[in-house]
C-alpha cells in the first residue's frame, strides 16, 4: 500500500477514535470541550493532507476525487460544529439540562460518530462501509436521546427502529452484491472490494445486481431522509441537541448518499441492469414535493428546517438520478452548499432556542430587533437555503433546472413547482421569525458566531465565484458519476 495513503488515512481514522477514548474519561467540561475541538481540528488537517496528496487506491482504503469531496466537507463541518457545540453545551450545563457525566458521554460519542463517518468514506470494502455507517448511526441515536426526556427518548427510539429497517435492507443488498460478484471475482475479500467490483461489474449477473441496488437504495435512502422512510429525521432534529441536528443534516445524510452514489457507479458498469436514474429521479421528486408541502405545517423551528433538509436531499438525489455532466455537477454543488448552509442555520437556531427558551415558531418573533446579529444571520441563512441569488444554492439549483429543461422538460415542471413551493414556505416562516414586534424572553446570546459566519461567507462567495480548480475538480467527479 502507498505509505502516504496509509499514513494520512490512518490519521483521519485514528484521531477521532483515540479522542473518543480520552474524552470518555477526561474530567471537567471545559477541558473535554476543548479536547473535542482540538481532535476535530486535527482530523480536518489530516483530511486536507489527503486533498493535497492524491495517492493511488490501496487494497483496504480508497481515496479518489469523489470521496475527497465528502471527506473534506465532513471534517470541516465536524470541526466548526465542535466549536459551536462548546458554547452551546456550556449553556445546557448551566441551565441543568445536562450533567457533567452526560457531557463526557456526549463528547466521546461525537468523536465515535466522526470516526464512523470517516471510515465509511475511505474504506475500500462494501461490508465494512455498511458497518461504519451503522456505527455512526448508533452514535447519533444515543446522542439524540441524551436529554433523557420522554420526547427525546421517543425520538431516539423512532430513529433506532427506522434505522434498523434501513440497516436490514442495506445489509441484504450488500449480500446480494457479494453473491453476484462471487462467481466472477471469487469469494472472500475480493468479492467486497470496491475497486475490484467496479472493474468487473459488466460480468455480474444483471438480475441479481438489479435487485441488490433496489434494496441498497431503499436501505441507505432511509438514512438520506427520502420519502417514505423519512419520519425519524424531524423527530431526531427537534428533540436532540442542536449540534447533532447540524451534523445530521450537514454530514450523516451525505455519508448515506455517498454509499448510494458508489453503488450507482457499480450499476453503470453493467449495461444489462435496471437503470438507476429513473428510480432516483422519481423518489427525489416525490421527496422534494412532499417536504415542500410539509414546510407549511411546521410549528417547531427545528422540525421546519428538518423538513428543509429532506427537501434538499430530494433535490440532490434527483440531480444525481438525472446524471450527465451538468446535473452531476449541480448535485455536487448543491450537496456542498446545503451542508454549509443548513449547519449554519442550525447553529443560529440553537442560539435562538436558548435565547427564547422555546422552539415554537409562534413564540419567536422579531429576532432582528431583539437579537440583531442572530436575527440577520438567520435571515441570510434562510434566504440562502431558499435559493435566493446570488448565494451558492441558487447557482446549483439554476444549473439543475437548466439541465433538466434541456434534457427532459416534463420532469422540469414538477421540479420547479417543488422549488417554488419550498421557497414560498420558507419566506413565509421567515417573515414572522425575523420581523415584527419581539415576543417572549429577551435573554442575550453569549455564544460565538464565528462558525455561522464562516459557513455563510463560503456560501456567499460560491454564489458569485467558483475557482477554476474547484470547477475542474467537480467536473471530473461529475464525469466519474456517469
């Protein structure tokens, strides 16, 4: 194996794993919070080394242009969320919602979650990837229920049950892929190695491979938040700590999407299997339109943005289902912009909930007057996630709509309908949240806005300028996806 590949990948994996053990026993909240930030920063730097040094695939780890997008995004948002989490969790400790023992558990589980997601992204084995995604899922299940209230435990239980359904479906699909590969590449490790599978996909039995993809898409689609197995996501966002909401929307959904894309690439290597594109575009459109309608009925601010995450995952899955250079490019850009924007929104929402003492939208009014920095930050975040120009998501959605009109005008109609429906719902909610006469508590917000501002600054810059290097990189990845 390439030495640099082994060294850098092992750092990306070992740093969060070691940090989880240390943080589980480290006394003192502030020390553990700083340790969490330091471990996340070190992991980000190790991931950036992979970005700079592009090694050849090895038998155990795979690093290519596709998963570098996910790895760097994953570790960057993981780091900024850990910075936000330090001040957010400090408030929860002061108000008595969490105890020091729970905080040690929280920080340890945070690093376990990061380890699981990083492992899923770099491993060159479909079985181990499944294990890694489930490890990250179980860590977030435990963190969703950390408040130990009736509502939090119910949300964690629902998350666990629906995740178990996804676990079973994805495992069955993984086994079917192995069975399809075994007669061609042999049994054992070779039958589960990504690079080997993609190289020989054309010789696999197409019927078995087709059934496998359906199970895999439904299984991992549960974790992506696609309809109809999406019900865990709003509850998990509403009842868990806000940093976990940011990580769920900004990272874990992307990791499950990465698995879907890898298997889609596998399907593209066999001309006799069912087309993955129509299935993905159909489910993506259904998810988009369903979530857009549901935005009008939300009464909880975190549930509102949870359904916004479902809506955007529908858009992203639709883009990758359409395929082609422009749609794939739009899907990659939309995924990146959504992760940055939605995590920034949840950072702001976390501060709003602490300042107002509630998550009910009806009790949150006039934030631009009562808490101007927080209110205007939320305004920018909502305008960005709604697709207003000249912010980054407008660019990706414009590219996707243009590509769809050019290739399939009939599909463009429900796509545009869903986008406008969600746009109107978010602006309707924003009007009351940000403007008007302030109501409720006026507690000042004693937290850092740096992570929120950093994310929104990147989104704003991406709306007006994308560097040639980034465009070339995304174009190459779009070509890989077919």
